[in-house]
C-alpha cells in the first residue's frame, strides 16, 4: 500500500492507467472508495428462477477457493461459496527470509485420508503427489488441502495442468517429479519413488533450497535456505509439537476422538508483564467439522452447516451473537441469465447480520455474476464476468455498463488490456520466456526491461523518456548466489548500496538480513537483529557521528520497548490476540479497549499533559455487521462531549455522517451505485455527473462536480473535467467563471505544465532531470508574481543544493543544507535582512523544532510533538505565543476530532476546532462559527455550515501553492481551518521537496515497485476476482501467484526490496512527507486498521485505502481519482 501510494505521487501517468485497470477487475464494489469511482455493480433486471434447495452449486472440494470462484471471510479463514467448504487457518510460526508453518482445516476434506494431524486437518508443508500405476495421472495435494489432477496421456513426461493452473509438472529421466511454479520459477521436487511422492525440496532459481527431511514417512524438519530448521515432533503418530530454530514450541493437543482440540502457544509476557500461556480451543460436530473456535482471550466463534449430514457451511456467528448466513441455490435447468451465451447453473448469497448481501452466480465452476443487494430493498447492483478457456477473466462489465477486457497467451501471460474508453496497454515478452520486454501504454509510451543472464533478474528499466535504472546483484560481484540486490543505480548514475549479513553468520536469524544501507554521498545506516530475527538496534550516521536506537521484543516478536538516544522512550503492552492495549511514550499514556473482532471501542489518553483538557477519551460503536455507527468524545468521568453518527442505507452504503451541528447526506445513482449527491445542512448540495457512452473516450469518468443552492438549484461553484486515454485530467473548466486550466504530462507521466486562463490566471511549466527530479520551473500568478527557478543538486548525493530564481534582478538564491540522515537542516536565501530557518528532528526523522537564525541570534519559533505512532499531538507557536493540543479520533488517522489552543503560559484550554470528516468535505470550527472545507483539484471551497450557503475559494496549483483567492486568517479566522494556514518557515510546493528528494534517491526503485505492483494486479485480473470478499485475502492471493509471470515477480522482488530499504532509510524524511501528503497520519492509520480489521485482511486493505483518502486535509476529489471517504 505504501509503495502504491508513493508511486501514484511520482508516476501519475502509469499509475492512473494501472490504478484504473485494477479498479476495474478487483473485488466487488462494497466500499465507499469504489462507489465514488463509479466501479460499483450494475442493477440487474433479470432474476433467476432457482429452486431453493440449499445445495451448493458446485461439488465438494477442500482447499482455498480458486481464482475463478467466490468466497466470503469468516473468523479464522474463508468459505468457498461455490461448494460451501470451510477452510480455517491457524498460523503458528514464521521468520524473515525463512519458512512459516500453518495448520489448515477443510470441512470437505476426506476424513479417511491419512493426515499428520487429525481428520480434515493438514498443514502447509504436507504437499505430495499421488501417481497412477500407468503413470498417466498425477494428483497434487497442495498445502491448503486442495487437490489438482495433472495428466500425461502420451507418457512424454510433460503433464497437462488442470484448467486455470499454469504450473508445469515434469517427470525427469530418473523418475523424479518436478513442479515448476509459474512466476516464482521455483522448482518443487518430489520423492523419486513411492505411491505417495512427498515433497523433498523447494529450490529457487539460484539453486538455494528449502529442504524437507523425513523419518518413517513423516515430515521431521523443514530447513530454510540459510540452514535454519523447523522441527516437527510426533506423539502416537500425530503431530505434537512444532519447534523453531530458537527452541520456541507450539503444542497440539487432541480429544478422545483423535480430533485437534487445543493449540498451545509459547509462554509470553502478557500486557502487564506476567508470564502467561495462551491457547485456542476447537469444538466439533459428529462429522468432525469445526463448530467452535475459542480464541486466546476466551471469545467463542461458531460455525454451522447445512445439515447434520452436510459439510457445507451454512452460517457463521461471532461472540456477540451476530450471524452471517449463506444461501445456496442450484438451478434445475439453464435459465439464460448468464454472461453472454453462458447460463447460470447456481448461486450463493452471503448475507450479513443487517440483511445486506452479496450474491454470486455460477456457470459451472465460474463465478460469472456478482450482485449486491439487501433484504430491505429491491435495488440490485450487478457486475458480470467473462472467462477464456483457461479460467482467466477476459471481460468485466460493471453497473454502468463499462467494460474492461484482457487477452492472454496460452501460457497465461497478459498480452493486452483495454479500458472502457478503448485505451489499450500491450505487453511484449522475450521469446520463449514469461519475462516482459516492452510495455506500451495507450499513448504509445514504452517502458522497456532487460534481465540478467542465467538467473533472469531485472537488470534495467528504461522509462519512456530514456531514463534507465540499473540493478546489481550479489552474483554479479562474485559473491555467494542468493539473488540479493546489492546496488540500485539511478538514471543519473548514483548508486545506493545494500549490504547483508552473511549466509554463515553465527546468529542464524541475521542471515540474509540487511546489515547496512549506504546512499549516494556515503551516508549510512546499520541494523542488527536478535536471535529470532527481530530488529534490536538501528544505528544512523549523524552530523556528530552516529546514534543508536534499540528495540525490545517479547517471545512472540511483539515490540515492547523502544529506547531512543534523545527522545522519550516508548513502552507498550499486548493482549493474547496481539492487540496493543496500552502504550506509554512522550505524549503520555494511551489505553485501548477492543471488541471481539479487534475493533477499538475505547481509546483513552490524549496529547501530552491532559491537565485542563476536557476530551480525554474517544469511543466507538459498531453495528452488527461491523460498520462504525458512533464515535464519541468523552470526559474523564465517561460523560459524552460530542457524538459523530454514521448511518447506512439498505445496501450498506454510507447514508449520512453528522454531529450536533447537522449531518451531510449521501445519495447514489439507481442502477449504478455511483455517488450522485451530497446534501449539507447549510442549504447546499454537491451533485456528481459522469460521462456516458456519448463520450466514448471519457466514459465512466466524473464529468461535472457542482456545488449548488438547494432552494434554487443555482450554482455556487463547479468544475467540468476532461481526461486523456490514461485517465488523467487534461482540462478543468470552472463554472460559472469559465476559467479553464489545462494540464500536460511528460511521456513518463510527470506533470509538464498547468495553465489557467480567466479571472484567476496562473501558469506553471516544469522540466525534469532523467531521474525525475525538477530541473527548471517557470511560474507566474497574481499572488507570487513571475519566477524562473533553476534547481541545482549535489553531483554525488543528489540532494538539492539551491534553487536560483532568475526572474528578479539580481538573482534570488535559496540554499539548502542537509543532515547526514537526509533531513533538511537549513534553508536560507540571499535576500537583504533575511534569516535562515534551522530544523530539528527526532530519531524517526519527524520535524520537532524550527528556529530562525538572524546571524546575531537564534530564535525558536515552532515546536512539534508526536506520539509513538508518528501522529502530531501538540504544537507550540512561539511567534503567536500559542500552543495547541490535537485529540485523535479512533486510531489517530486523518484530521483530529478536536483541536485545543491557549496562550503559552496560561491555564485552561479553549476549543479551536471541532472536526468531522465526510466523504469529500471536512467540517471545522465550533458552534455557529463552524464551516466546511470542500476540496477540489483547483483548491479549497470554504463555506459556513449555517445558511445562506455562500463561500470563498482558495485557489492552489497542483502542488498546493496558493495562486489566488481570499486567504486572510486574521480577518476570517473561523473560516480557514488550522491545517490550511501556511507556515512561512517551511518550504512548500514552490521548491518541490518531494520532486527532488524522492527521485534523487528512492523514486526509481519505488516507482518501479509501484509499476510492477500495478502490472502484477493486471496479471492477476482473473485471479483476484476469486479473492473478493475473502477475509483470508493473502491466502487467496497465494493461490493466484502461479499466474504471475516471472518477470513481474523478479521486478517486484528487486524493486520492492530496494524501495523498502530506501523508505526505511531515515535519510529520506520527505518520503514520509510524501506519504503524509497522500495519507496523512499513515502510521496511525495502518495501526488502527490492523487493530480494527483483526483477521479480516480484505477489510484491512480497504480500511487503509479509505482512511488514507479520508485523511487528506480535506480529501480532494480529483476526477478519476475521487475521494475514497471514511472507513465504515
């Protein structure tokens, strides 16, 4: 997610196209994000006449749902909605660069089949082949319990894979069977003899292998590529203990019927530091199916089946008694409601406790229809899918009739993709391989890739403007071959070097871990790890030498302490379900209370000293389906100060959000589900209009966004947008003024110009270096005047040295100096009577202090404080002699709930702002002085919350630099939210610190990572459809990985590693700023979503995406990239 957000900022051209494609083929549109983007499901007028006999449409089969099927998430796993199989997973252990071990239950597994654990249970390393006596058929059992039949009818040793699978099974001359995994290029090698050929080795392309050791036919050890072993211990022929290489043990206990009863976890300190043993307990019915799962905190989750003789899941119930139900139907005959000429043969409907449901229609094995509905409404939102003979999605039609198409070669490689506007992206591969050579977008821009000989790792990436990034691997430096990236060389020839702990390192957990990163200019950071592979220290170069931060973890690997050399230390406690329940840091203590799902229901603690602060806690309540209904500010005695309420319609969509000042209401297009209108309490509304088929090149995009008076339908302000084939805005026309802004882009997708004509005219022209950093900017507007900026960088480090404004005479020179860790240390200019800004940071690279250096004296003007999640909780303004406290909402994501202020040195606090965030606007201020901020691409529209609905527009350019409009904080204080009041001592978009800092060091690997992620999602188009709605999202995705080409995995592996290492590098705090720009408060958002989503990983991903877009201050609706709204 972080990489994709970063990529969207630095490579908008490719990101827009790829993001649009992934929206078109992803999960069913049940989130606010997809509703806003118009990717919801269409209204269907045809209704299948099924005979409701509660029989799943497909035959029983164990394992995770296939890519072309349908699934729904339950606690602990996923249910295959095609056949009703319940697949539960219990992760036990795993370590970095090593192996993991997961217990797997399938309700439709054969209970008589031999198992190393118990009937219907297996584990992820219980993988084997069963070969028929004539050698023509081989049945592969995967680690999730699924079984796949390969055939070799001509006995040539090359097996034909089952439909939808692209792995290759080969029989070698010595009789050994080898499964070549598509994409990863791993070789899974099975035993040379026996009726059951057990898995013996998993070898990567470098010849390094995970080795499985057996004794008496039972798996005893799993040894990773660095010789670290997982040991399995048996008792009475059943798996008893799983022991990792450090001696931690997980114990399995069985009941009198031989069923797995308990899983006992290693001893760990609980939240209060007391040693404790946690366990989960399982209950069964007479058929050996799991009917209860009691988690490590004693909460019991229940599972029910169609009948006492059925293995198909019927319902799932949480500890609060809320029940999800599945309704199966098998068609008596073909009824003609299908995709194209394919008729549906059955369906399955997943109904939540509020009677909102998603229904999947099947044509034999394929999910060809997805409909969203509710028992309290007749409205249906439907999407349809078409497949090729390889079970890959080749066409998708959404609710508005928008169609996406894909084409694949016989090996499953994507050849081209087509957007609803006809825009095509094509892929060309090196002959005889799965490695892409060229990717050409709809405008003819070409990205080109080369690979290393022998191993096939990505060697270089050339963008459409000729910029080339190169990668150097360990084997190219005559080092042991592990495929580790040793250098990333950017388009300007600057190299970032990565050093690793050796494969023979005495500390086993260090092996293959990053030891040191050296960025251009020689600046470095070092990491060290514990015996279990957890980061225990981080040493960074500083101006005066270096400083070390140390980390302490418990036996489960949970972070318990951070000891900083300068800042306040951090301590925290966790419960048995790995949820952080308290944290003590420099901002004070925060305590968290959760419900059984892991959603925060009470967050206590504020923002530093709470003396005089009225709101010291925030609570949340959820409906029975898990949607947030209330968020309340509370006093120390528990009484309520303010309540924010969320309501939902019969399809589970956000219907309103409001507090005591009123509510904003949302309505959606009938038949498409796209957001149509927002109604505000001041007597105004915002209407959304979308391009239809009469504009084929714009179809589906947002056309008009109009803010109108409700009583007269007269326009206050609005915009009309035009797009290019890649979905980027190329023209914006403001109404009623008629001002027009035109945007152009470079072939690599960077903004080349933005020119607005009319009443608020301005102009921007941008030129870039080959690494994407700015070279020259010409800007003219009424606020800032005319300027010609030249950017000068250090030739070795790539850091910005100066920006020279050539327009004035003499030249104005802005100079920048940097700390070794990459944070901006000083910003000055050559103007008379000017002063230098001096910046201070904490160990995490967060800005904590700004000073003005006048030459003869230094004055501290701003100080900032953060909690350990990286969220700003207080500020001190020395110039205004004011200090501020920020009260977080649940999880501390997005705008705060409340801001307090007071004069420095005074007692008591006054409320400055009460915030409430909607889908596309933010409310701020207090009482009758409250106002709302609606974000546009062109700036911010501010208007009062009480009638009449007049407002003022604050115009900004693409990078947020003001170009016109009223902006007088002292005159209209309550009409301008605190977050829009600029700080003259911070560099802003004029200097494009994002533009030089990221490309200079991290832009290329992160940009390539974003590209490969987008390409990977495109390749997974067909597969990902099967993961929609699954709580075990990653488990489902794991089944899809075989469809990913090797070039994507190679490129992703390299680029993501390089980007992660780079982003971790504290020399790049502006990367954090970039992420903060796209996702303000993203560390807290991620932590919040992890806590709220629990085991529901799809909810986690959706929560992060929606919270990040909501966190914009305010969320800016950019057509084609609309605001994704609040997390529900």
